[in-house]
C-alpha cells in the first residue's frame, strides 16, 4: 500500500464511526489536565493558540480560562467532536481540516500543539503534520504523546496500524533546526488526566 493511501485510511477512520466512538469515550478527558495547562501557560508568553486534533476540547477548555477565546482555534477531522466543542466552548473557532494541510498563514499562532495526535499518523503523514505545525507557529510548539525509541506500533481498540509510539521530541529537533527545546517532562497515568504521556515544549526562532 502506498503511504498516501495509508494516511487517507487513517483520516477516514477518524472521520467515521471509529472516531465517533473515541468522542464518546473522551467526553471527560479534560478532568485532571488543569494543572498541566495552568503551569505551562504561566511559563510561556502566549496570546493565540491552535490545537491540531482538538477533539471535544479536553485541552482547549483549560486554555480558554487563560486566553481570549477569539484567539483560539481547534482543528479536527471528526465533525461530531467539533460540534461538541462548539457547544462547550462558544467563541473558540473550530475548523474541520486535515492536519496535513492546515488552512492558516505561516506564523499565525503563538502556540501550536498536539496531544495524542502525532501517535496516530503514519510515517509519511507525520512529517507533513509536523511541517504544518511548525509552519503555523510563531513562537512555540508543544506536543504530548506516547514516547518510544525504537518506535513501536501498538494495537488500538481492535485496529492495527493506528497507533505508533515514537520519540517525537527527537523527531522535531532533528527536522527543525529553528526549534529549541525548553522543557521535556512525563505525565504519569497515576497523576490523572494523562496516560503516561511525554511532553516536549519548543521555542521557535
Ligand atoms: C486520540 S485523539 C486526541 C484528542 C485530543 N488532542 C486530546 O488530547 O484529548 C486524536 C484526535 O486527532 C484527530 N485526528 C487524527 N488524525 C488527524 C488528522 N490527520 N487531521 C486532523 N485531525 C486528526 C482525531 O479525529 C481525534 O480527534
């Protein structure tokens, strides 16, 4: 199978019933994430933010307490997720788009971030998504993802070829010399809100 077919297959999954089932499971995912976002935004100089793969807003909910909602955008390919996000966070702009082709000008947002989204890109798509994230950021890039080196493919809710753990921090650093690592950390499942997620925060020069 060609890489583009694989990227299309994954996006079709997230658009359809597989993605809708995730939305139902994810409705309370915001609980336990407040302290991470409050601590993170307190350290950075952020006025505008874009979340790529925002789902129902488990992260944007907390950003909305600190940023003006009119400066916040959530992108996703699952329409049901965006409907719920609009109900929950009126004023936050939602955009149905592929992370492989973000409909924003270069440097449109101070912060562009993902949590649990890069893990769901196949190898070809991953580079395009990271390129788009870095292109749309003017100051910071953040990702919170499952980390493994060497990369591991993990079965996910009955599907194969859907979840890939990688060292995303190193991938960002190798591909983008304009990024400087500000912080790396681990968010253990035992602390609530996250499931053994590694996060990296980069400044963009
Ligand atoms: C595992 S969920 C994570 C949701 C959210 N970031 C969180 O932490 O709660 C992955 C999300 O990314 C979206 N997604 C996956 N691949 C995408 C792509 N190529 N373009 C846009 N959205 C994508 C899915 O629809 C889903 O909402």
